[in-house]
């Protein structure tokens, strides 16, 4: 009985202390080894890296497509501009050449193979037909009545268009042109006595104006 009484204070002290508290463990970074990732963590890491690589490849492909489209536009635009510039340069050079080598047209009275330059009105169909003359459209000749000094009729004087050599200046009224050329050049730029273009040559383009002529 005495022994039981002797242990009572110890049991009471143990009960008064209550349950033991947990302890905090500190790891030394120099000596602690990293835990190996689990299989699930490894798979998640691989999947994330794969997604990042796929996104990077998609971005590179999109950038390449955009670059190719830009190059095609630039090349196409450059080719178009180049063709337009080339055509413009060729047209300009051709036009300069046509103007420098233009043929001058004049109205001449035909006299045995030579022509005496007359006023353009004698090669104007409207003027000729309203002043008693007539026009032969087959030959391109204009016929005006010859009025004699006494008022009589002396027949008809023939007129027709003559053409100078390319680049030659137009002859003056009253000037005699030996070996007159009455054949109209089809592919040349032709100007009248005032310098107006009546037929445009070059690139197959031509425009005609004025009266009939050969």
C-alpha cells in the first residue's frame, strides 16, 4: 500500500504535462538530396515541353508563311512595276524616234513629176467641192477649175498630197519639190504644214484626219 502511494505524484505530473508536441526538422541544402520525380510528374513535364515545342514550331511556320506572302507581293509588284516601266520607256523612246523622223505632208500642184507647193485648201475636199472642183477618191487627187484672165474656163488643175523625206522640214508655199513623193507612208508619223499630227506611227497605232489623199 505504501508503494502505491509513492507513485501517485508522478502519474499526476505526467497527466498535467499533456500530449507531446511535434518537432520541426530542418534540411541542410548542402547535404540533402533532391527527391526523384514521380512517374506522373515526369509525364507532365514531358507533355508541357512537347506543348511548348509545338507552339514554337507553329509560330515559326506562321512567320515563314507571312514572310513568303510578303516576298511574293514584293516580287509581283516589282515585276509589274518593271514591266510598266519597260513599256513606258520603250513607248517614250519610240515616240521620240517617231517625232524626230516624222514626215511632213504638203499640198502640191503636180507638174510632170515635180510639185509646186500650194495652200492646203486646194487639197481640202470641202473647199474643192464648194468651189466648183471635184475629188477623185481612187487616186486621191483634187481638181480645181482654172479661171482664165478674161473670165473663161481653162480646164482643171490637179492637186495632191506630197510627202517629204523622214525628218525633213515642210516645204514653203511656192517652193518647187523635184521628184515629189505622192505615196503616203503607212507606218510613219505624218504632220501637216502647221505641225499637227494627222497620222501617228509606232506600236501599230495610227490616227487619220483631214481630207482624202494618196
